[in-house]
C-alpha cells in the first residue's frame, strides 16, 4: 500500500479547471505535453503528497491526468488505474496473458484470426496503465515492435485472406503524423487490405494529440479503405472532460467509425452503474459501445482481476438501464492465443471453464 506522508491536498473544481487550462499551453505541440509527463516516483510523490511504491514496471502519467488523479484522490478509479501499487510486485499471473507471442509473425504482425492482423508499430503509450495486458511485453519483447515493412509486405501478400489491419501496440497515435501517414500509405498499396482500425487510448488521455495535422492524415486515408475505425479505450467516466469531448467531436466530423473498448477492473469500474455511466458517456459522444473485456491474467496486474461470476452478474444488470445497441460485447481472451470468447453465460453466472 502507498504510505501517506500527509493529507492529499484536494483541489476545487475551479482550481482544477484553471490548472487544466494552464496545461493547455502545450496544446499547440502535444509532444511537449507528452515530454512533461511524470515518469519518476519521486516527482509523482512530491506532486500527489503520497509515497509512490517502486515496482518492476515504469511509470508514465501526463500532467493533465495527474491533476485529475490528485483531485479525485487515492480511492478513485484514476488513481487505481495509473498510480503504481506494491501489488504489482506479486509473482502470479502470466507474462503474455493473451498469447501474443504464439501468433507473432514477421514484420510486427500478430495474426490470430483469419481475416485480420494486428500491426504493432510502437511500444510507446500516452500513459502506462497499471493493469495493461502487455505490461510485460512493452519493454521486453522488442521483436514484437521492430519495424520491417519488407517482411510485413511479404507476409500480407502471402496471406491475402487478411483484409483488415488493426494498429495496436503501444498506441499508434503516438507516432508522428509523417510516420503514421507512411504506414497508412503502405497498407493502402496492398490491394487485399480493405479495412483499417486503430486501437488507442490517446483521445481520453492526451486529447491535444487529436490536432489538425492528425485529422488531415486520417481524412486523407479514408478514401483508400472501405472502412476506418477508431476503437477508443476508456474505463471510467471520471477520465472524461470537455477537452476530451471536443477531441472526439473532431474525430466524429471525419465520418469514421468510432468504437469503444473497456476493461472490467476491480475497484475501478466493477459495478453495473460504473459501466452504465461510461456507456452513456460514450453514446452521448457518438462512440459505439463495442467491447467490455474481462481482465486478463497478467503478471503485475492480478490485483485488478474480477471473478468471471461477478463480471457476468454485472453484465446481466446492464440491460435494465441500457438498450441493446448501447451494451458492449463482454468478451474474454484465451491465454493460449486462440482469441476471444463471449464471456457472458446467460444460463449460469458460474464459471465452468479452465483458462489457465
Ligand atoms: S494505453 Fe493500452 S497498451 Fe498502453 S499501457 Fe495502457 S492498456 Fe497498455
């Protein structure tokens, strides 16, 4: 547990707004905002007023998010998601909990399903989430993220059944506009690729990145593919503010498909009301609820695990407050790499399978 060295200084809503506004001096260059993020336990300790435990995993929190964490305090969904905990040092869980390495192919690809492949152009993220299912891979499995487009092209030409490329990582929107545009052009040159999808946490963590040059890159790309989707990762309504909603509105204006992905996490969002509130926020922002992931059994993140029975019970309660089109699919990834399964069992909340 983090050891308190003094009371957390609570910040009034107005003060927070002023602080957030002043953090917007970075608005014209999101890279400055990125570079100014907290990355040492010492500095975060000084800022939050609580000792931050050392763990085996690095720390990275943008200032605008740290301000919200400070305002909402130690018991908040934001603190639990992003501030290191001694529980990460527990030696249980899997290093590769969804079997990425089993399906890793040359050229930064993971080919798990017949018609689509993940493309991993970076291991850098706008924040380091303590529950991350790739937290043991991001800094150790360099091969997953090593650029070799010759190999990528060769593999895709040999596997013309792949018609969708899913940019993952890391966060693909952390790439420079030029780099991102060059990757998109590369996939546009391969005739079998009809669909692009980006999995990103950037819009709710570093909304200044959703700037005009990036919007231009995405707009220009849309003519080359049948669909372009952006799957936005958000776990709790407390992550949101007006700047984020403005960034989402700009993405919506491009006419792309905006989807959501959420991870069910203990002490973060494991009540039906947390999920309902988040889905309502997503729908209001014209983001289609897509995936609710059951937590993965990741080493360093097992303290976020929710029993499957509990997840099923929460999921069964959503329908009372949400129409079917606002309910995400509740899914679980199998650790052997065979992909996703529906996690909801309407006949029984009891889990009968064996995943590990
Ligand atoms: S943004 Fe995604 S990949 Fe990056 S640390 Fe968070 S969960 Fe992991």
